[in-house]
C-alpha cells in the first residue's frame, strides 16, 4: 500500500537531488515510490537535507532535498511504501 507524502517541486540534475514539499512525516531509511509521466520507481531514502543541512527526519510542510536514483520532474508524486 502507498500513502502520498509529497510532491516534487524541482530536480537538480548535476547532484541528483529532488526538492520535495512534504504532506507527511519522512525519515531516512523509509522506502518511497516516485511516479509521474516519465518515471516510476522505488528507492530507500538515504540522504535528506533541509536548507543544505543533513537531517534524519522531516515533517509536513517542510521543503526538503533528497538524493534520488533516477531523474524526476516537477509535479511527480512521492509516496511511502507501507
């Protein structure tokens, strides 16, 4: 089962990081699923940052950056695998 936890707002291709606005809590180690018209993949959250500072968890409303294994696009949906 998947629970929507956020939306991609930007992608930084040189460093492979997606900016995501969260609607739910997210922690390092969580398994997420990202899908949109161009991609559909699962990954574990291995690296998260808030304002260029590494964090281990983030809450609703925060705009964070996470390292992603594939290119993503603005508007892609981020879900937690449960």
